[in-house]
C-alpha cells in the first residue's frame, strides 16, 4: 500500500513539474534571453505534446496549435534522432494593437513631419528601372557581403544531422498600410519539410526542403490584386568542414499558377521609394571587381532549376482583356568555377576570370489574349559559356 502511495506521489510531482513548472521556466528563459513572450497552453504528459503555444515580440505574434516530438529510438519509421512536428502555425503582425489615442494624436503628426523632411532630404518614388546599375555599384562599394573565409556554423550541421522539422498548415499574414488604404499579404502552405544529413568522406552537408501547396495572396483595399500557387522542392550540398562552399543546388517548381490584375503594378509602384544617393567618390580599390570573389563561396558550383507546367493570367481593366501565358516546362542548368590565381608578366598574383556555363531550355510556350493566340513557341534551347 505504501508503495502505491509513493508511486502516486511521484506521478503527481512529475505531472505538476511538466504541466506547470516546465512552461513557466521556458517562458522565463525566452523572455530573459530572447525578449520573446512565450505562453504554453498545456503539455500532454505521456508524449510531451505542447498545445496552444503563443510567441510574441514587438508587433508580431506566432500561434501554434500543436508541437510534438518523434524519435528514431521509439519509432523505426523515423530516420532522425529527434523529429519536430508542428501543426497549425499562424504568423501575424498585430497592427491594431499599436493603434491608440496617443499614436493618432501625437505620433502620427510627428511621423508625417519626419516623412516630409525626409522627402526634402532626398526621397522620391521609383518610376523606372534605370537605376539598377548605380544600385549595384552602391551595394558593391559598401562591401556588405563577403563570404570568403566563412564557415558553416557547427550548430547548423548538428541540427541537420540529428533533427528534422515538419510543419503542417502554416500561414503568414502581414497587414500594413493606412486606414484609408489598407493592404495585406497572406502566404499559406499545406506542408513544409526540412531535412538534412552531414558526414561522409567528403564532409558535406546535404539538405532538402519541400514546400507543398504554397499559396500567396495580395489584397489591397478589400480587393484581391494577385494570387500565386506552387509546389517547391530544393535539394543542395554544402561543404560542412573548412571554408564555406555551396557545391550543388537543385530546385523543382511544379503546379505553378499566377493570377493578377493590372492594379497590382500600380500598387507596387506606389509603395516603392528610393533615396537619392549623394555622389560617391571613386576610390583606388575597385570594389565592383571583387563581387565575384566575395560571393563565389555561396554561388552554386552546379545549379539546376526545373519549372513544370506553369500558367500566368492577367486581367487588364483598361481594355477589358484577359492575357494568359502557359508553359509546359523550363529548365536552367549552370556550372560555375571560381577564378584561380594566375601570375602576370611581372610575377604578381592576380585573379583570373571565373568559368561559367549556362544552358536554357523552354518547351510549349503560348501567349493568349481573350483565347486568341498571340505567340507560340514549341521549343527554345540556348547555351552559353
């Protein structure tokens, strides 16, 4: 009898620790280390299933219906030591929570004044694409990206080797704009899978990402401006030991459909702004010439992209016409070899030119306007080296 009481007491203690103490400790750790508010509804004790998990920071919040864990130690069908299964993910930005009397009466006039001053200092709308070259030069001169002598984090390698993530029914909704002109972007996915493996003689990290039933929707002023749907599979190989080097990336996009209205272009153009940059003095070092060496570690040495059956449709309100583009398949294959060091006539080391090979193939391309063919292309094949 005493033994049964002891077992019952131990069970009560374990249940209390898991159902009450563990969520409290996790919430405290998240707030202390990451400044993220964490709230766990309850924890199912037998299988450690987390129910009604909420995370929030600033004006963004994440709600998860269920988080469960599976292991190859208990299930032979699982190929990972720990497999995380997440169901019902909702990511939103809480715009309404930020609106208050103080914001409307104090901050809004102040922000309006700052915006008018910023425009006077050099902000204007982008109306064309003629500034692409200057933008690239500015990015190059700032030297923001340099992947030379970078290494893959050891924690990422360990995560890919022993863990896998599977997400079901995920959605991301971003609300923005003003009260007079609100807009939102919603992205949903039926399934998201991320898996990987590390090791082998080549010490490589092999990863794969699968996106099933992905959909995106843009809504402005209560009207759907555009929709897109596809399925995506990405597989790649990255050098896990030594300097960072992306060896292979293969991507397949299937079941692609895009529908949009001509209002979408006006909507995007009205929200694109750029800052007029002051004249930049030319320095002795040519930063633009170092773009390829700096980015070569993350440029896939072998790359392939395959797009299966695709349909894109557009409705033009001005002329009341429907345009449609259909494509049976599109393939892009490329090979990249980083520049090697060579010696000039004076015996000084200089970087040679990289070697690039690109092959492009497109089949069964059609362009229709109100069900009438405007252009037909059975097959197009190009390659360059």
